[in-house]
DNA sequence: GCCGTTACGGTCGGGCTGACCAGAACCGGC
DNA sequence: GCCGGTTCTGGTCAGCCCGACCGTAACGGC
């Protein structure tokens, strides 16, 4: 582990990186942004977008930069929150890297700019055969990110981070259904959302029906509440 | 944004530390472990026990070491979980330090070894006049730690980390009352705990009554559940 | 034995939830 | 225009959970 000529005092400085798990919803399914690392190195492996922390940069800034430089995503209104820090000494074979993981959520209406080696994967493909193989300990990070998102949908208004500024209750319900992977009763969902103070506010607009027809839905906007009382518990 | 003479590649390595917020309960009140830093430097200021991460050490190991070296606490059964990472470039005036904060909980029966400059403070003294002044951004960390503990008592069995292996339901209720700062109805609390599957298991022992007398209480142990269904919501 | 205290078990009404139903409003085809 | 299909919206009803409350059981102290 250490040679005889190495200094006795352990080095107390190490590389610090930020890896960001960006989730969004496309076509009613929850999707995760992954990057194909340098083609020379890990062929066929995928990783979360990550960058080293610059010495004049906050961790949040590094997270934004990782999305901007690696996937062309500059969404200032995207939800961004710290997930957890992964610092096992052997987690990166190239050396000791302490990685601060972030969870990012963007509305499904955002532009699908995915230049270079970025791609959105259906989260159900991740563990399945034929799906992308995740490098380093990123599978663990993704598992934690998904569990965090699923849990926070219950007791916070985080679901509104997946929808554009104006949305219908069906849009919001499809967010819950995509993240939790279960169907919800439209009528009960509606009653719960509108009776939770501050979750959504009704606008005076109505949305045009989808291709299959149906009665037009009212348009809502985000409310001021961040924590939901009572909570939207998973069935 | 960048000067012409500055090196293009910013330094991507920085000091990484672990700061641990240890909570316990003494005399029915929630308490926090604080350390008085080197007497020469910040006189009268208090800080969370923290150590730099060694290059062959996991973050969890550093958290354990911070408690062991600075407060003499070697509790292998103590609950320890990562809280959040604080990495603002200006958070430490001595230089860039990325600090991974941990939340630690120990039972109130643990030995009160507090050698050197460690002390347990009532959490209600922290913001109050005459209470300890916290160095760096540790007040922010303590606020986050308290909120995490209060929230996780609702939907996990974390409260059992505050009580010894054998406890009464009154012990467990006093944990909730101390952490949340509100009184709870004993009968309703009892009904809720015993009806939550896997929260506690009844033993065949009975505890001796307290100094004021009263009927002896049954003794319980921790159950196998980690998440509570349904949750113990704050009143 | 009496009393204060604590533990334990039960009742009652209100609120929330899931399952279900009915009407309203739109689209497309005939 | 009419009709069936689809979606949105509002309502009912039974069941569960919860807070407030009461009564009994079991101890120690006087």
C-alpha cells in the first residue's frame, strides 16, 4: 500500500468530483441521462456526467457545469439537489476520488439537446439484459437517486419539477405513475392534489385534448408549498 | 472570467474532512456533542468533531475516528449515516475544505466519557443567548442534522437508535418528545407503535417502576423493520 | 388501607383513503 | 346531427387511522 520512502503523514488531499444523475420523463416513462466515456477507455460502458471540482467553484456550480459541458443542458430552472457523497478508497481504479453525487430533475418539455455522447435511457432498461452497463459505482448512485426521487415525491412537491410551468393534473399524475411505476386512480389523485394546500394553483386556462379526444383539462401551475401535508403516499 | 496569465487547468484537488453531529438524549432532553477547538485559536467557539480523511480510509471510518479521537466515543453499535456535503469555497477561512457531514445517534445509556474539550449541549441552548457559538458553517450543519433526525423519526425506526437494547414504550415515547419538542399522548403512542409491524418486539420482562412509583412497564426490543408503515407523523 | 403515579386497554367521532359510479365535454366516424 | 369512445370532473360509500378521552391495573410511599 505504501513504500518505505513515502512520507509517514497520510496525504489529506484528494480529487473531488461531482456526478449528476439527471432524471426526466419522455413519453410517459422515467429516463436517466448517461454519458459514454472516452471511446478509447471503456467501450460500451456508460457513466453519469461528472466533472472535477474547481478550486473556486461551489459544488452546485460543478453539477451545473457537468450537465452543460457533457450534455449541453443549461437549464437554470432545473431542480438540483445533493444526493450523497461516495468516497470509498477503491471506488475508482484510477485513484482516490471522492465524488459528490447530485440529483437533477428537468421538465419533459425541455429541449432534447443531447450532443456528443449523451443519451437518455429508460430506467427500466438499466438492470435488464441488453441495457447499458454502468461504470465505477454509478449503478449504486443511480439506485440511490431513484429511491430518493420516489421517496421525495411522497412528502414534497418535487413532482412539479418534472412538468413545465403550466400543466394538467393528468400530466402530474403521469409523473407519479412513471416514477413509482404504478397506475393511479385519476379521480382520487385529483381529490388529493387539489385538497393539499399550496401544492398546485388553478389557472383560468384549459388545455386542448389529446389525439384520442376527451374533455379538455384545466391548467394548473406550481403552488408555493414545498412539503406536502398530508403526504401523497405510495399505494 | 479567467486571466491571460493564469494556468488554464485549475487545481482539482482539495482537502476533504468529515464533521460529525452526534445526538443523544440525557435527562429527557436532546443533546449535541461539541468540541472546543485549539484553545489558542478560537476562544469560546465550539465546533463539531471533525477530522481530515486519510487516503486509505473510507468516509465512515473517518466519522468513527472523529468521535473516537476527539471525544473518546467508541460505540460500534451507534447509528451513523451521511448527512450532506458542504463545499462552499469560502466556508473555511483557512482554505478550501470540502466537508462531508455525518449524523450519529447513540443510546442515552452509553457511558458519558467526554475527555478533553468535548461537551454535550442541550440543543435548545444553541440558538439562545449564553449558548455556545458555533464556528465555520457548523450552525448550518447542526440545523440540517436536527431536521434530518426529526424527519426520519417519522418514517423510519430511527428512534430505537436513541434507546438501549431493552427499553419500555415510555422510553421510546420520551425519545420522540425530546427530538420533536412536543408532548405525546401515551395511550395513542402505544397503540401506534405496537400496531406498526416490525417496529418493536415484546419481551417477557418487566421494568422496575421509576422513583415516583407507578405500574411496571413491559420491556421491548428493536424490531426488524427499518421503514415504518404507516408512518409516525408529527402532530 | 389510602393515595398519587404510571402502564395498559378500550371507546367514540372526525378525517382521510381506496373503490366505484355518474355526468360533462371533447373527437372522430357515420 | 347522432353516436360511441375517451378523458376530465365531481360525488358516494365503506373502511381505516387518528386524536381526545375514560376506566382499570399495578406499583411505591405514607
